[in-house]
C-alpha cells in the first residue's frame, strides 16, 4: 500500500474515533436536558450533533475526492454526497453508507442521528 494511502486511512480512522467520542458525549445529554431547565444542555446536544455530522461529511468527502475522484458540487452537494456514498462503485470501492441510511438521512435533511456508516470490517452504530 502506498504511504499516502496509509496516511489517509490513518486520518479517517482518527475521524472515526472522533465520531465515537461525539456520540458517547451526546448520548446522555437528552435525558439531562429534559430534567434541567438549563439551555446549555440543548446547546451541548446541538454542538455534538454538529460535530458528528461534520465528521461524517469530512470522511465522505475524503472518500469522494480520493477514491471516487468525483466531488459533488452545487446547491445539492450534501444530498449528492450521501447518494454517492450509498452506491458501490465497481472495482473501486463498496458502498460506504447503507441505502436505507441514505434515504432516512436525506429525508431528515442529514440528521446526524440517522447515520450508520459501514465498512467491510468496521461499523459505527448509533447508540
């Protein structure tokens, strides 16, 4: 494997760890927010969901740029990125998102809670 590919894989693995961390941080927050009148809990939920979604999107763009060599552009680029990631590209890569995940995500305007990324040997499941 070429060194630059190993570096990119390492970066994606680091991003996946960041996603796990964001999910772990966000999981107890809804219960805390419902019990409390403090707006800070809702802010923390929003921040962690944004962090999670941004991390997923960063990984998907890296895959689109490097593996697919085709970056979605235009006003619907986020939706197109989800579509692109949910299809297998023959002799290049498997689908990165399950089709059902892509449909749910697009229908909820990319809600981070709905994402389920998968790779042949790894999976990040929502808590």
